[in-house]
């Protein structure tokens, strides 16, 4: 299977789908969530799906449905592109920030710590910055910053220095070459976790993932209809913190602004108090759902 959709039923419940509503899946991927939304829409319903990945576009072509429109771009441009289709308000927006199983399992994409492949990691294959660029051209200080901030790696400074020194002799070309450097700095018995943290940090930098999430979330309140819903699935604490803070306070820092009367000035409000996580049954069927957290929000009234 291309990509098993995570927390599928929980997302459908969270979106509270109306048969004649307009919905947006901003991370189409393998199309699992989109297909399930289409099944619940009536003949006047509409689904717009965003994805910048060429593989996702190939999957979207297989959906022959007049209610479905695929938009090949990054979801940071959601408002602009929906306007091009004459859409100003929608009844539900779904975002799944997980990297698809297909991307991870495709060695040539360079996302996986399990296979050897080129240092790429671009979601959009035509983007100018790749993992190769980050590893071989970033300054030691820049590497230190991204490993610390995006990978939450304790020895980020030491690792940045080692990569910087290593590439002086020869460029670091592949994921295997990078891992051979990482092996020297990974804590014993926690090597796999360490590799995953470093790869995550590089991937976030290459794709500007956190910046994209912030830009997207800031557009959501303007797009949601009065009863509209936002469903967001995050897979690591950096993403989830942004989503949680924005829903809670309307600010990514998490500080609440209040008006003169003490009313909270925030655009969204949480529908679920705590994030929804995968059931025992789903964890058995799809281990990748282990770290998924779903937050559901609506307009603050």
C-alpha cells in the first residue's frame, strides 16, 4: 500500500462532514484521507487537495471524480490557490504533517535512515535546497543551529564540527556516508533514534517545514466557515507545539492576548481538550501511527 492514512476515522469525525460541504486536504500524499472524505460527500460536495510532490500528483490522476480538484503546490499557498478556484470559505481543512511511507521507503529520496540513497530529502523535487546542499554548504554554526533546534540533539555542536571537518576532504554524497559520521557520535543502543533525529532536522530545514506550518495556520481562520473544522495530525513535538499554541492562543509562542474586558483574542478554539492518539488496534496495524497526535479546532466564538 502506498500510504496507510493515520487516524482516519478520527479525522472524519473531527471534520464533521456535511454532504454538500467544501473540504480541503492540504497533504494529499497517497490520497487515503481524500478518498475517505469523497465517500462521505454528496454530489454537490467538493474536495480540494494540495501536494507539491510529483508522486502524489500521479496518485491524484487516478481519482476520476468531478467533485475532486488536485492543486499541485505547497499548502503554504492555500488561500491564494483556493481564491483562483473562486473559493473563499470552506467547511473543513485536514493537514497530515507525516512524511508518507512511500517517500520514506523510496531510497532515491534520501529520507530514510534504513536505505542508502542520495542526500536529497526534498518534498518538491524542483526546489533548489537539498540535504546535500545543507550538509556540504551550510556553515558550522548553521549546522549546529538546525541540529539543536530541529533535531533536539544534545551534542549538536560537536556533530556540526565533525561534519564540517569531514567534508573538507570529500563532499558527503549519500545517506550512508552521513551515517558513518553519525555513528561516532550516537549514544550507545540509541543509534537509530539519533539517526532519525539528525535526518528529521535536515528534512525540516530543506523543506522549511515549521515555517510552512506557521504560514498555513495563520490563513486558516479566514478560510473556515462559521461551523468549519480544522484537523491537524502532527508527528513530532516541534510541529505539535506550533499547532497547540496557535489553537490555544492564536500565537506560536503560546502567550495569550486579551482585550480590555479580559476576553481572549484568539481566532480558533480547541474542539478536543487533549490531542487524539491512535488506538491499540491501529498501532498494531500501522506502527507509524505511534507518534501521531490529532488536534481538532473550530472558529473561536
